[in-house]
C-alpha cells in the first residue's frame, strides 16, 4: 500500500481569489459607469422622438415631455433645461448636464451634451 503525501501550498487558490476579486470590482464599477451612459442614450432617444413630432408640438409641450423623461430616468436637474431652436423646416434640441460617477477613491464628473436635429 502506497501513501502519497500531497503538499498544497494554497498559492493557486489565493491567486484565483485575487483575480476573482479584481474581476468583480471591475464589473461593479463598470456597471455604475455603464448605467450613466445608458441613461444618456435613453434620454437622447426621448429627445429624438420629441424632435420628430416637433411640427405638431409646441415648445412647452416638448419641454414638458423631456422633463418627464429626465425625471423617470433619474437625471440631474441640468437635464431639464432643453434649448429648442426652430427653423423653417427643422428643429434642433440641445442640452447640457453633468453626471457624477463614484469610482474607487474619487468621484468622476461626466459631461453630456445631447444634441438632436430633425427635419419636417
């Protein structure tokens, strides 16, 4: 009968744990950043839809719709201030706001400037 002695140091388990911890941290903070950009793209889609129907809507109606969209997405107050420029057969909607993203050790401010133009 042969008895084998296994000497496991545990290094490979610790290395795997550290790698897993790093991947989880990157994923966690990546979701925070990704969520901010997802809200931006959804808000920009709302702006695009409002611009497409601008020939039938007043400026106040457009602002009301976009304020409601910004509120439902949880955007900061700056997203409520939409500038509307009408031309003969087109409309331009612009906006500017900042989002705060918490990263390890500091808070990053991301500047968004959605701009949408539509012809009618």
